[in-house]
C-alpha cells in the first residue's frame, strides 16, 4: 500500500501505537489514564487518516509548476502586446460563465462601463468605440469560485468568510482575511500569505495570484466589476485595495 | 521554483496540534484528580473533538466530511457506553 502523504503515515503510526499500547496499559499495567492516552492516540490516528484523504492529490511541487507555467505564458502575452492598463475583474454574470478579467488593449483614463455579458473569446469588444477592445482572460481567481459551496454574499462578513474559506481552508495560502469596506472600494488584508510577490509587469496588470483570487471572489460577491487598485506586501501581511468600476 | 514547498497544510497541522494538546491536557487534569472511569475520559475526548471540528469552519468540504465521520464513530461509541450504563442500572 503506497502511503500518499504525511498525514496518512502519521495516522498509521498513531493507530498502530494505540492498538498496541491500549491493551497493554489496560490489561497489564491496569492504568486508566494511560489507557485513555492510548484511546486518544487511536482518535488522533483516525483524524489524521481523515485529513490525509482530504489532502490535494496533486503534490505542491506540481501545483507550483503549473502555476509558474501559466503565469509565464500570460506574462509573455501581456508583454508582447504591450498592455499597460489594469485588468477589470468581471463577475460571472458579465462573462457568461465564470469570473474573468478584461485587460483593455488601450490605456484609457476613464474605465469602460460594461453592462452586458461579453462573448467567450480571447479578444473581445466591450464598448461602442473602436478602441474598446481587450483581452478576456482566465486568472487564478477564476477557478477558485468552484471551491466555494455557494455564491458568496455581498455583506462584509459573508465576503470575509468566503475569502477565508478559500485562502485558509482550501488552498492554505494564508492564515486569515479581514475586510474593510469604503466608499467605492474594498480593502482586504491577508495575514501571513504564502505566495511570493514578484515585481513583474503581469502583476501590475492583473495583480498577483493572491490579489487575483481576492478580486475574482469579491467581484462575484458584489456582482460588480472592479480593479486591483493597489497591492502592498509587508512582513506577515498583504494589503489589497480594490476599486469598484 | 519560486514558491517554497512545505510539508502538509498549515490548517490541518494546527487542528491536529490543538486536538493533541486538548487530549493531553484533559488526560493530565483528570489523572491528577484521580479519575478512574475510562468513560469520563472518552466522553471528554468526544466533546473536544466535536467542538474543535465545529470551530474550524474553514476546512474544505472533504476534510469536514472525513472529520464528521470520525465524530459519528466516536458518538456511536459514546452511545454504546450510555447503553451499557443504563443496562447496569436496570439489571
């Protein structure tokens, strides 16, 4: 039997030790506290088995490889096209599917107003003017919505719960999330993020993968397009400012 | 590889450490008070594992299902203890 991960190995060890020691403590030593300790080892072993089965099947190294490859391809596309404008994270109602990001091809001081669903293509026209063309891309955040059991609600507490559930519970990318709503924007603080921030052009357009996940879920929860206005990484926390479009 | 690779998931590690700590503390306190009934120890372990699973609301659904299954088995054990105690009283 191939042992898949450290939790399964730990579970096996604890259950084995518990099964071996509990009868010895109870029958030979006649010690109730030690017997209870043996029982607690059995319970911990069962818990470790349960958690081992819930671990991601793809090893972290493979996941990092896929993420790196996807980001490099996207970065090459963005650099080749000379895109400088910030991506607009669109909720699924505007993309006919899952949340995606629109990167306008031309930098424009005034952000476009998108009020109808865009076609499912890479290069899309999002407005009436000839220059209203952009790239509609799937980001790391696009796929995370499927990790939630239901569409996140629009209140701060529901949004915070959804982000914490994904970032801390499912992906294990951070320890926690806190939300601060303001006029026309949302401030999000991610504590102890575990994804490194790289100073590259793609991150200036789309935001880092962490900001992308936060922006996608927030856009879906608020049902409004938004952009990653600012991202600040300090020791132990990441502050992300989102602006509603 | 720019992203550090680590062993296990932090949220799972924390859960296991908390549970182990609670079990150890419970055992030590009850032993210090001279508690000699095994079912008291077991009942407290059951309460602690159920409470901790409830507090960890952000665990992913698969982990939650697995932990709930462990909880059901422990609860079945608890009900077995209750039935035995009732039978002791009645017969």
